[in-house]
């Protein structure tokens, strides 16, 4: 009990009847879902279906003012808030694990506010779905280049909270690089409005950059202004086969030099991943005419006045001559290009279809990718025979999803236990290479222990002090990113 | 005396004879310059020659270990530290105004540590001169695209401290977007090493992003790892004349759409600036055949396999047809392009030659540039007849250096007094447009009052708490960016 009092979170407002009381009127009714009712499930089970959360209630405000009212109420009532966008995160950052907490779902705060073709900007509510943001940009002859598997469900606010990455980072950067401004509700319910659309603004510490990637622990982002780019009118896609990950490094280097800054994607897929795509659709077959240990999808995008097809052909011809690639196919149409990408997406879905698997999101220097893959594969073969390594990811960013499947007949309990050991080993390995265990997915709840354990005492102090600067009561997403204050 | 004790900075270590004592041995001798000796002048007068600083001593460590020893000593002795790179800042951020403070010059910590062509990265000591960083990248067939007038003197550490901008921001971003990692000495003398070369790393709050642009108030950056881009093999430059700043907005939009992401510079120069370039060299003349109110330099850069010249010609032809430009010249050689850029650089030097002038660094939304310029010009004409408005800057970033020259016969004291009123008025104006008074130069000492006054109470608390998280004793660059603690 003392611990509970210290954390400053008394039991929340529920009458003996079980009804939630005292919430401002506009947050009751349709906006409110009891955490123990069946409709709560879709908010408390995430995309991966790995984890089930708990919450006292879910509230779905329909305006920024209502978010402010809720935060004010939670602040006064010492109720912790876990903000949720599309609930597509993979590290439990938006899933509370405490039935005293409130889930603040931004699903009703989902408007595109405006698109400006002179400024190349777009403003949206934080709950706007990424695909809707992309469509709105497209409709004005521009592009919002953030592209990831979950784009039909994830929200722009969630992208900001996690500093989302995806397949076009090598050209356009992470979410961090695409955000011009944020509108944020602070702990006292006041609105911090940085939606000024400025491309350059060197006034003081960058609170915007601090907020991006803070995983809902510093405030509630309610609005986002992003920079747009001109819509590419040409997209050229190649699917190539290589002998090794060392060759993908060399090919990337060559492609960067030959294709100016028009290279927009450089994805790699280990040949062993292909059977997973077949689980989703048996027609998803590599277009290569021979077996190759590593496949890569290389894409160029640009506007008019450039022979993008010729540029890609030149690059592939040189790569063949230099014996960097063994085989390659250039898509003759957008639909053929879509079949290449379907393999990349299919393997991720196929993996989920297989059920539990060890999922990582490792990054190292570009040049260290081959070493990471070699060491990780050798480690699995040596220490966990029967488990299957899968290597794919964003080689142009040094970001590899090195995942591991248990044997098909492995009992789930055993798979989880062994899986934890596998994960620990892979994190050690990436750490020894100076890399990161979280390239783009964030820390969330599932990695907060390993994150915190890896920090120096000074880094912990700094993180704790920054958290306290925004959220002295510890009410924003406790237990995410850093340990709950009760556990410190 | 009580105030002095509260700030925790007792009178520093100087014997009755005037010698500085107690510094670790490796920091004495050649490394040390007495703040009252003549050699101190070059550290205490900045590029603009507007401001003279004061310091007890200047110390020039030759290694990271020596920086750590110095910081540890200063921390133990409660001596404030002002870090200085090339001393080219324009806002007094590296110029202490207190004769108890130490200047930590990084001029001897100036090595390029390594360049990696597979990773597209470069590591350098923080005191490395920007031009040396650029040359080292170039020598390995890559480019470090940060480009600004002071690049022959400013240092990469100073660029990080101020989040420097310059002429290529529209394509490559600010310093913030180019830094992969930092090596930083914290207040206790420990080294925080984030030089991991990772392109994606979502572990916790971004201390790197917080450090960038913090103007030496959080720690001492001793090493920087930057991302490089392929070296452009083609650079095409046009000098064009337009009728108004509204047309520059339209031209920029057209150029962005037509030139993919190959547009690397889009600078504007008000016609009234030309006579300043003549002060430097009477041969610096506009290449246009007719008078035009606004001149612009537009540059494309790319690798092989693209008809960059054709792309630029197409863009200019369409702009002529759309009557966006009145006249234009495409450089036929690198040396002709250099004459275009000499006008842009000459006007800045000519301005300095004129002596005191009101210097701003304003930014607004791209689409608000015309309104900013119109309002500012009208205001000067109306309120300070005889003073001359100068408009130039980075229109592709919404960043305008709107400067104002006093009448030629204006006495310096009066010029400074009136100049302060002009500045205040211009800051009000940019504020009303939702813009920033510091696009790229930073806050420093000369703008700390206006910066602090413009923050909300919550923003001040957050800034103060972040500062305290890194520097509880207030020893890193007191008085820069935020008021000295004694003044809060």
C-alpha cells in the first residue's frame, strides 16, 4: 500500500456498481469503454497478438479540447494515461499492464486538417491513419514518404511517438526527419503548440525532437505537421539475387553513387524467408531464374525529365559486370513491381501465421551488416539446432530484422522460454558490434528492462530528469521506456 | 557577494602575482592563455567584431582526455566553461562576458579521425574546421553538404552546437539531420560516447538531438560522426531575375516538382543588395540583361546518368513561359557559376564593410516569405526613413536575412540605439507571422532575453529542468541561451 501511495496513483473512480464516475460529461457515453467489457479487447490486444493488456477504461475523445479535459482530469485524479494510436506497435508501448490505468485512444481524432502545396506541408490530427495522410498528400500531387507494413492501421501520432522508420528511410529519413511541428497536451492540460511549419528554427532546446520517439511518456501529441515531397511520377523497381550480404553492401554503395539521391528503397531478403511468403500465397515466387542466397528489392523514384529506367538498367549492368549480382529482373509495370513487394510483405505475414517467433529489430553500421548476419546465424545453428533463422530488412539503413522460428512441433511454453534466451543472446551480439536492439520499433514495455540495464548511471539520471521535467507525477505511460517509478 | 555564492562560482584560481594556478599540468604551458594578455584578443572578439568578451583564461587542450581533465577541474573548482570552436558565431554564444569564466578552445582538437566509404560516414574531432571535413569527404568521392559562408573557419563542433544551416539545407537538412553520433564530455568529466554510426536507433530519449543546437550549455562535444552523401559529379547553376518574392515562391514550387530531389540551393537576393557586393569588387555585377527586383540562384547537383543541364533548362523554359522569371542565365562553366555565388558572398562581406548594421535571421513558412518581406520593408520605410532594407537568404527554407543599414552618416551610438528598436520591431513582425527570430544562428547571448521572454512559464520550467539534468551547477556556458541562474 505504501508503494501505491508513493507512486501517487490511488484507486481510480469506479463506483461500487462498477460504473466509472466523475469523468467530464463529454468524455462519457459513446466516448467511454469499460476496460472489463468485451469491446475493450480490440484496445487491449495488439497487432502481434503476443500480449494482452489491462486497463480500467478506454476513452476516445473527439476533439483536442476533450483530450485536454481528460488529461486535466487524470492529472487531478492521479490516473495514469496510456495513449494509443492504431495499436500496431510491436513492443507493447501502447498496452497498459495495470487495471488502474486509462487508455486514451486517438481513433476519433483522425482528421486531415490541411494540405499546403506551396509550403509542401500537411497538418493532421494525431489519430489520422498513416494511409489517409499519404492519400491526402498524393491527392495534392505530393508524397508523404513514410511507408511501413502497418500503414493502413497505424496513426501519424503513433509514428511520432515511436519515431517510425520503414522502407524509405534511406532517402527521406525517419519520422523525426519528416515532422515540422507538433501540437501536444502537457500534464497540466495546457496545449504546447509548435505547429508553425518552420523548416529552420533554432530557438532553444528542441522540445519537438525530444517528444519524437518518447513513446507517450512526456505528453499527448494531438496534432502533427509534416513536410511533404513532390510526388514521384516514375518508380522503377528491380528484384535482384546476390551471393552474400557482403555483396549487398557493395551493391548499395554502387547504387548510392550511381543513382544520385533517387534511390528510395533497398530491402534485403534471405532466401530462407521465401517459404514464409508461400504460406500466404503459393504464387508468391521469386522472379529470379536461379537460386541466390540473398534477394534484394531496389527502387528508384523521381519526377519527369529523368530516364529513371535507364539509370536502373545502368546500375544493374555494372553490378552484373562487377559480379555483385547473379541475376536480376526489372519490373515492366507497376503490377509486376507489386508482386516483388508482395514477397517482402508476405514473408512478414507468413511469419505471423507461423505463430510465436523471436522478433528483432537490430541495427548496426551499414558495413557491419554481413558480420551481424553471419554471427547471428552461426549462433542459432550452434546453440539452438532445429530453430530457423530468418534475415530480412532495410540494408540501406543497417537495420536487420533477424527473426527466429521455433521448430514446428515446439510447445508454446517451451518456445517462449527458449525464445527469451535466443533474444538475450542476439542482443548481446548486436551490442558487441556497437549496434542497437531497437532500430525502429522502440523500447515499449517489452524492452524496457534491457534498455534500462544498458544505460550508464548518468544516462539513467538524465532520462529520469527529462521525464520529470514533463511529467513529475509519472502519469504518462508508466512502465513504458523506463521502469515505473515504483520499480526504480 | 551573496549572489555570487548562490551561483556557486567563487573567484577562480589566480595568485596575487596574476598567474593561474592549480590547472592540471598538461593544460598549462602552451595550452594556456591569460585572459588579459594580448593573445587572448583573438578568442574574445568574434567574427562580426560587434562584441568583445571577457574571460579569466583560454585553454586549448590537445586531446579528449585533456578536455575531460579540464571539465573535471572546472567542475571541482566551480569555474564556468564557455566552449569555443571557430569563433564565427553571430550571437555571442562562444564569447563569455565574465572575467571569472574559462574559454575552452577546441582549435587543437582538429583531426579528421576517419572516413568510411562503405558506411558513408566521417568521424572528426569537434574542433575540425568545416572546410577540412568537406575536403576529407571529397577526397573519398563523397560530400559533406553543410555549406556556409564561414566554412573556412567554423568548426564541426560549433556547427553541432548551433545546429548550423546554410545554403544546402533544402536538400540535405540542417546539421541536426547530418549528425549520426556525438562524443560528449559531461559535467563530471565522463565521456558519453554515441559515435556508433547508426542510421536508426530508437532507444529512449534522443540525447543526441537534445545536444545538437544546445549551444554548449549541456556538455562539451569533442567528437562528431556525420553522414556523407555521394559526391555530385554534375552541378548546374542558374542566375535568374524575378518580379517579386511571390514569384520566387511559385518558382521554388515548380523547381521542386520538376527537379526531383536534385535541387540543392535556392537563394534569393533583393536587387538593393547588389551595391554591397560592389563594395567588395566592382566587377561583381548581375549577369541579367535587365533590372529585376529579385534575383535568385538556383542549383541542381547529381551524379552521372542524368541530364542535369537539360533538367535545369526545362525548368527555366517553363518558368519563362509561365512568366515567373523575366530573365535568366545558366552558368556555362564552374568558374561562371562561381561568379554568381561571388555576388551572394560579396553582399554579406560588403555589409560587414559598411560597419554596424541590424542583422536578422528570420524564418517563416515558405508561403509567408512575401508577406514578411513586404511588411518588413514597409515598416522600415514608414518608421525609419533613411535606413536601408536588405533582403536575401534561403527562400527554399523560408529563411530570410532581412538586414537594415543605418544612413551612411549616422553616428555609431545612435545607430546602435535605433538599431535595437528596429530589431525589436522586426522580431514582433516575424512573431505575428508565427515565425522565428532565430532560423539558423541560434540564441547565444545577444538573443537570450528575447528568447526567454517569448517562452511560456511551462517552457521555461522544461528548459530549466533539462539544463539541470545535464548541468546542475550551471557551469556550461552560463548566460547563453537562457539567463544566468543568478538572473532567473
